């Protein structure tokens, strides 16, 4: 809702997050909202990660998880070693805990050879896999469009918009292109 305006995206994410998130989940929503908003106008991965972190307090676990991931990558650890570094820094027994899952998303982005490999690495870290894979796919889509993905990823998704039965009084477009 705020392409190219990470300040507004982060503010809106905060307002939304106050309704349905809490604690670290709120920080995660702000981080990704700012990063994804900026991805409409910036395509440099490190610049996007730096920008997302600017919206977080350095003592929050989301910030610490992303930093642990980036430091592990910079050390030359393989992706499984990076996963362990993330778990050592911010791991939690709750599989939906935001800091570890956000860092797993970034792990996929840093270690992936292409979008498919990146999403698979993020998902293969375990925990809240639907969120890590979907978030990373959204970032790649924002940066490069659907043509960046191999056909095996695009074909099952298609172009048609389908909304849930509870969505009423909404004039949604029929296709993504529309």
C-alpha cells in the first residue's frame, strides 16, 4: 500500500501490527513492510536489509536474528551453519516465533542460487515454513516480477484472483495483470 515509501509502510505496519501482532511479530511486520516498500525502487539486497533494520531497535530479537544471519553468511558459513547461528542467537521452541523465521527468510535470500533454491533453503530451515517461503517469494516478485521464477513455480499459481468467501462488497480485479 506504500510502494517506494518505507516510512509510510512501516507506520501502517505498526498500526496493523498493534491489532493482530505483538512483541517481536510487530517488529517483523515493520521490518518487512519497509523492506518490501523500498523494493519497488531499490534492487540492492544489502541496501534493502540495511533499510529494514533502520526501523528496528538494535536490542530487539528480530534485529539480532537478521544480524546473526548476515554475520554467518559473511564468515563463509554454509547455509546449515547459518541456520545454527540463527538458532543460537534467537532460536525459540515456538515454531512461529518471528525472529528465527525472519532470519530464515533472509538466509534463503543470501544463500539461494535463484528464487526456487532460495525459497527451498528458507523452507528447509523448518519452523514457520509457509511464512518464510511466501515472504521470500514476495520479495523476489517485487524485485524481478513473475518472469524471474521458473515456470514450475508460476504455473500452479496462475494469474487469476481468488478471494475467500468472507470477502464481501469488494470489487477485486479478475487477474493479477488487471
